[in-house]
C-alpha cells in the first residue's frame, strides 16, 4: 500500500511541478513579448537611418532602425507563437492532471 501511495505522490508532484514550470515560462516569455512591443513602438516613431543597438548573445551590436525593426518583428511573432503553444500545452496538461485525479480518486488533503 505504501508503494502505491508513493507512486501516486510522485506522479502528483510531477504534474504540479510541470504546471508550475509552464506557468513560469509563460510569464517570462510574456514579459519578453511586452518588451519587444515597447521597443518596436519606439522604433516605429524613429527615423529609419538612425543608429540603434541591440543585444546579440552577450554582445551589443550597432545597427540602424531599418535593419533592426524587421528582426525584432520576427522575434516578436515567434514569441507570440511560443506563448500560445505553451498556453495550449498548459491547458492540455491541466486537463490531463484533473482527469488523472478523477480516475484515481485523488483528493487533496493539504495544499
């Protein structure tokens, strides 16, 4: 009986950790997305030939607005896609977790 309880507890903890990690990643990527939006808005109001700088890896790279803006737009679009995929995955895992709890008659005693 004890091994069964341990197995259930491990599976339960695994689901909880997975959900928390996904939520943390979604929040982090959403903040990055918001930062990209602010920068793109600022660059949109700036002359295309004006110098600007952006981080590539750990290095600061000099460029101009005309060159940098399309790169940031692609990154923003990729962030949007990733966030939406992670949200869908989060919903899927949460549903799977709830179904697992229901199927195994798991009741949370203390949270």
